[in-house]
C-alpha cells in the first residue's frame, strides 16, 4: 500500500480485525455484484469506498426516474443511462483506485459460471427468483460464498451461503425453486432506506468474508421490519434433500 492508500483506509486499518493484512486482502479481492438497483447501489458504494480492489457489476436495465428514490448510485442526469455505467461512474468518483467492470446484460448460463469462478465473493442484489436460483446454483458448483439480500415494502432480509463449508445451507435450502415473481418493488412498493440498510449489510458481510473475521450470517436469516424496527435472526440448516446442494 502507498501513502495515499494508508491514509484513505486508515480507519479500517486501525481495527484489529482488519489491520494491514485485512486491508491488503480487500485491495486484491474480486467481488461480483448481480444487480445495480436498490441493493446493488449501496453495496457497491461501500465496497468501493472500503477498498475492494476489483468490482464487477451486471445489470441489463437503464436508469428510470422511479429508481432515484432508492437507487443511490444514480442521479437525475443519469436517467436513460445504463445502470451499470451510472454505477461505475459513481464508484470511480468515490474511489478511482478501484477497478470496476460494468456489463449491461442479464448474468446467466456460461457467463454466470465464468464470473462466479473468478470472484472471491458474490453479492446477489437481483430482484427476481430465476436469477437468485441461478446464482445460487453456480456458487454451490464452484464453492464460492454468496451474500443474498432482498427488500420490499418496509421489510428486508439478508443471509450468507458458504458452500465451501460442508454444514452450510444454500439459498435453495431456504426457498423452494419456485417463487411469486410479482413480489417486487414495482408491484408492491418499497420505502427508500430499507434498501440502503440491506445493501449495506451485504457489503459488511462481504468484507467480513474477504478478511476472514467475525461471524457471518451463514445458517442464519436476518429479518428486518422497518415499521417496528424489530430485527431478528432465524436459524436454519442444510437440507439433505436440497436439489442444489443436498448431495454435496
């Protein structure tokens, strides 16, 4: 690390759980973020600010005026721009030392496998079940840690899946491979800050995984009720009959 980096990350380096070694791990880490919306925006911004060296973002959408209420990586002048480009611009302003790869497409198939293989940690910030299950399947196949988040109305949830640990459940252990696709922000609404809370927690869990510190949300589902500020944790176990990870 040079003098500029030592100063920029000094508040993290002084933490014994991070220190110089942890910060160096962050600087060389490769993070894959699927989705550049309400969750992907704060997650990407905190990871870039914290020094995650390589960030790859996939999203196939463009910035809409209705996104600006919660998708804080985008600004009014970005309406009509590809979300990944708007996000990359924001991250470059936050921390020009971070290498950001922005890809406008839905991450799936062979491309999904290739990106998961290259990443140290994957953040699922998508808004549809098909993508969530596909990302989970790839993470299980290549033994890569997955930080999954969701937010709707005043509610949020976060969990971590670490297939490299034999006792870790996967996303499919928690949810059956089926879902109500209409359960999204466009049809149900969402209060702005809940996406920031969930995305920030995803960034925190990703950083903990990278620097190997603390206790992650592996085997736990963090549930946030923004209306009552009731935050609770639900424990769950690996499903031996899971069609994705049951035989592993």
